[in-house]
């Protein structure tokens, strides 16, 4: 009975979201320490009513837009948490904007406290429901039947993934291919069907999803699969790793009147990228405002020490390899480049990278600035200009980018950051080719929540004086 109740589950969750958010909103309004009023509706009237109604109904709308109500059976807890966190940020922003626009006489912190309390309660409730569903799937309830198209290595890997995750609740009915015997040896005993049988299979068997895991050479022969799924309304999943392990995740677009797969450089929708850019603008502006006295004192100290230039500008490669001048406070002697040849034997890094742990070219002021990463503060000017982001892969010099192989160039699919995942890791002293995994992980999994974690860890490293760059 549970296996076809996906829509019912979403509807029940939507109803629970409305009820729970309403209860929390009304409870907080009646709490004078939070709302700032002893009798809110009598004191505020219609403007407060509008805010309250929005606080109760905005969650389902936001969840719907961010796909929170879609099936999460194959998603990890981290992915679900990211969606919920972004939803909370959106709701808090909406409630804050309404409170400001209507000039409702309520505590300024109420919209954000209300959104945080509602978001926490809805998240706990949701994870409780998800946990119960996962438990049911492990014992064979709430399952979905899957047909896998293909019988080669990719199909076998898909089967192994399903077997390794019983909480997904997926049951493989068999494999569909244009050969009589499975291609991969591990599937020799599996149930096989022909591609031409597809219309009959979907009408005679209970199939909830068709999973296409074929090689590129076979794409032209799966037309009967696509047409059969389309005519019966059965969802079809195409594993896009057939385009290569390092191809960006495709997004649905359009080419004129025809649908298309868009291989975006960064795997997030325009809304999330817009939020990230907004955070970059406000964050860098605030950082520059508060750090202006520090930059001024550092500039004075640099000039007093050797009367040389205060800022150091260096060409770096950003998004898609675009070169830009990265600005830092100068931490080395003015003739540092000229003295580089004398220190070649002390280089501690492989390849074109030059790094000396106790570099004699670093000035006394520069050593202090580097210890607390203060020399990087002018980077926020690059964030304002759009060449960098607050969080992202490290920006490299052009002559290093010229040595990049195909995999290394994947770093260039995102804006470089003032700080990033690699910069806060224990591997930050390793050679450049050891940084790839950190950068690719961030590019493939970047989110607002991950950015906040990296920023928090960076702040800790800076305060400790261990550096984060």
C-alpha cells in the first residue's frame, strides 16, 4: 500500500508544514519577549495579520520552489540539509522584507527568530518522517520497482549502488538490452529482457522507474525505451556519467522549440548563484568597511619599514581561466622577484610552484600580516569587482595554469575565492597537484551552508594565527 503513496506523503508533509509553522508563529507572537508586544493583533492590526499569514504559508511555497517536496530516497542527509537551510534563509528574508515594508510595530528580530524556530521544527519533523520511511524500506516496505536499461559495466555499477543502499527502497526487476546475455559477468544470472519488449514490460509489470545505464554507443538504439516511458508516464532516469566522469551535471534547457541538456560550469540554478553573488557583495563590502582601519595601519607599517609599495598586484586566473589582477598587501621586500633566482635550491614544492617555508624575502611586517592572513584583506576588492568570490578554489598564476592537464582545468569552472576548502584543510602545505580533490569536491558540492562552514573555519584559523591561505 505504501509504494504508490509518494504524492500522498508530499501532501501530508505540506499540511504538517502549514500547521506546525502556524502554531509556532502564533506562540511566538504571544511571547512578549520575542514579539515585543503584550497584545500583538490589537496593537498592530492588519499589518501584523499579513506578516502572520505569510509566516504560516510561505514555507510550502518556498519548499515547492526548492524541490524539498520531491523524493529524497536517493539523496543524502547533507543534500536535504542544504535545501532546508536555503529555504530558511529565503523565508527569513521574505518575512524581514514584509515587516520592513508594512512598518509593523514588532520586534525587529521577530521575523528572523520566527523563521529560525519554524525552520528548526520543520526540519526535525521532516527528518523524523524520512527516518521512519528509511526504516520501512529496509524491511521491504515503501519500495519502488526499477528496470535497468543496459547490462554492461555501468548497469552493473548501478545495481551495486542499489544493493548497497537498502534505505533507498529500490528493487531491480531486471535488465533491458539488445543482447540475449548480459555483457557484464556479474549480471550473467540476472533476468534479461529485449529492448523491443519494452512496451509489453511496462504494461504487464509494475514499474515505477526506468534507469538508463548504457554506453554512449547504445544511445541511438534506446528509442523504444524512451517512447514507451513517455506514453505510459513512467519516470526515466538517464545516468549522465556516460559523458565522462568530469563533465558538469547537465541541466534542462531549450534550443529554440526543442529541449536540450545544458552542461553548466557550476551545478546550481541561477537563483542560488544570485544569492551567492549577493552574499559576496554584502559580505565583501562589510569586510572592507570593518577592516579599513586594519588595512590603513598595515599600509603605514609597510611603508615605514622599507618605504616600498604598499600593495602587491599579481595576475591570477579566475573563472574559465580569465586573468585578473589580484590585490594583496605587500609582505615581501620590494625586489623579491629579483632575488628569487638565488633561492631556487630552497624551493620546497614540486613543479612550477615556488615556496620556501622561511623565505628570507618576507619582511617583519609581512610575517605578521601573513600569520593572521591580513595581507589577503584587499582580496575583497576583487570580490566586489566580480573576479573572485568569498569562498572558492584558490586562484592560480597563469604560468601554473598553463601546466594544467584536463582534470586540473576543472578548477576553472568556479570563481576563485578569498578562502576555500583546501585552504582550511590539513593538506594546504602539499604540492599543487594534491589540491585537486578539495577543489573538485567544493565545485561539485558547493552550497550556502558549505560556504558558511568554510568561512567559520577560516575565521577560527585566522584568530589562532595559523593562517588559512
